[in-house]
C-alpha cells in the first residue's frame, strides 16, 4: 500500500512539473465567427505562442467569453488573458477615436507606418486605462449593408437604422450623414437584421461574410468609410503577473501576427465580394469623394473636442505617403 501511495505521489509530482514547464494557460476571447479574420489571426497567434512551449493560448470566438465590452472588464479582473477590441477602444480612451475618422487610413501600408511610428501613442493611452496593447491587428475597411436602398452618397443613408459599434465618433459620423445609428454588440446583429429591428450595419467584408449578413441583406455598398484596427489587448494586471519568458513570447507572436492579419485580410477583400454577390446581395461602388466631402465637419469636431485630436489627425495623415 505504501509503495502504491509513493508511486501515485510521484506521478502527481511529475504531472505538476510538466504543467509548470508548459507555463500558464491563457484564454483569448473575440467576437469573430468561424471563418472570420479574427478567428484566423487569433489562431495564428495561439499557434505561435504554443510552439514556444512557454505558455498555452486557448482561443474562444463567437463572443463565447462575452461582448467586447464584457471582455474588457474580464481583462481587468484577470478572468481572461487577451481580448481583441476594435472600435470599442474609442470608448476606453478618446485617443483611439482618431481611427473613427472616415478615410483617414488610406491603405494597409499606411497603417503599417502608423503602427510602427506611432505605436507608443496608443500603447500609452491604453496603459492609462489599465490595458496593455500588444498587437496592432486588423478588423478592416468597413462597408455598409442594408435592406432599404443602395448607398451611393451620404444622403442615401437618411433615416436608415444602422447598427454601429459602441464608439461615440462612429455614431456622430453616421448622424452627420443623416442615418439613425444604433450601437449594438456584434453577436446581436444577425438576429436584429433578420427581424427588421435594424435596417443595416457596417463592417469589413470578412465580418460581413462570416457573420452571414448577406443572407439577410439586400444591398452591399462599397463605401470603405473607415479602417478599423483590432488590438490584441491584455490588462496591466495580467501583464505584470507574467514572467519575462512569457512576456517575450507573447509580444513576439503578437507582432508577427500583425503582418499575417494584413495579408490575410487583403486576400479576403479580394475573394469575398463575389461570394456575397452569389447570395443575391446587390453590390455597388459608393461615391467616396462625396463621403469625404461630407466628413469634413466630423474631423473639425474631433480636432476641437479631443485633447491633442488635431495633432493625432495631422500625424497620421503625414504618414500616408511614407516618411
């Protein structure tokens, strides 16, 4: 009997040692559905970290761990390790509201320069609120779907009840265009579209297609009105609790997954328009010049109301052609 107990005890110690060597298990939550860019990038990051052997990242998509808002709170409480917020960051810190400015980011090369040269601006803004930004990933260039009419110019949005994320500047932007913006969690959008609670929504093609919105929307208008980064985020509480080996692996993989996100999203943008059209959703190219002209007041308002807002706009615009 004593020998059996000794053997069991040795086995338990061995398992404990193996678990310790494997490092912590870190949960990553996001709102992306199967087939989304979020899922692809989160899985790419998880594989990268897991291959190092210093930690295990488990991914949970489709809002399994809550809405973006709920997951940000869970980060603060240490209940999850990572989340992937996008537009909601403008509600965390006004600094992130600059990414709500329409047509500010011209292309992914422009965003790479913003990521590389202005990283500290956004990392510091998040840190002031108790968050640690590890990766500048992608949500994408946003387009409008709806069941009322094709959207060619801003006036076509008049009276359209349009779901937006919970970011104040996105709401203000669509109000200025004449729409009726309705903030709503991503997980609620499909049902709201299907039942007619809202007329439409705006998202990158990868989110539109993986969310199956083409099944309940008549029109897709290629407005490309906003480029939304997605941020791999943890909390300062989590970050400070990890040892240096885990921090190094996590940060290195977060950085590598950024370029993966840009490349994958660009390919999705090429592939998905025809797939959405195949679902009998009519696609039109919007008059972007008309939208740019209509967007001047929101730039002015942001520059005046947000501390350092005009400098943020100017600094990002200065990187449009490289430097």
